[in-house]
């Protein structure tokens, strides 16, 4: 799940890396995206904990629905043009906006953590560290290759989330 949730930030980071002046951008992208990708699932987890008793009987369907919805959204976005082409300057405000935008899906995925038999705190930490690594790598890849890999990463992440949802539903 950590790798799949990191794909939004990875795709955006590739676009940012292709912009040119990228001194320190890998670290900056990793910190912004990694922090928000760790916090948002935790917020979703806390919200999910409060309603878990009400939805316990349908939890596998809810987890499947959420992951399929998030995965489908990522697939759709992967097939569209990215917003990174419209970015003129990489500012802290812009990085904050992108970090929040790429991590909203992770909040819904965090709700599904209440439905799985895992340590949610550790899962959120792994999601954050994984996103940090993918974001840093995305900037480096973007510097060298441009944006050709950007959409493919988002499509991959969407497919993985949908497959995780199917696994929860079937097993």
C-alpha cells in the first residue's frame, strides 16, 4: 500500500524535477510529500477507529470500495495531463499545496487501515518513509528523463490499490 500511495507524489516529483533549477528539491519534495503522506492516513485511521463498530460487518466491502475508488481516480489522473506543466516557480506555498493534494487519497486509505490486522502507526511511518524515498527519486528521475514516466507511475499506483482492494474482498 505504501508504494501505491507514493505514486501520486512520485509522479508529481518527476514533473517537478524536469523543471530545471532543482538544487535541494529532492529533499524538499521528500519532506513535504513524505510528511503529508504519513499524516493523512493517520488522520483517516483515527476517523475510521471511531466508526469501526458500526461498519464491522461490511468492513471488507468498504475497504474494497475505498481502495477501488482511490485506485480508479489514480488511473484516471494517470491518463490525463499533469498539473506540473502549469507550474512556473517551485515555492514553499506551491509545495504545501501539492503535498496536501497528493495526500488526500491517503486519508481515505487510512480509514481502511482500521479494517486490516496491522499496526497502523507503523504503516503510516512506512508510508511516509516510502513516499519520501519515491519523491526524492522522482525529482532525480525528472532531472534526467523529463516527464515521460510521470503518468505511468500514477497508473501503476492505481492498479496496485485496486488489486489490494480485490485481495481484501476475496480473502
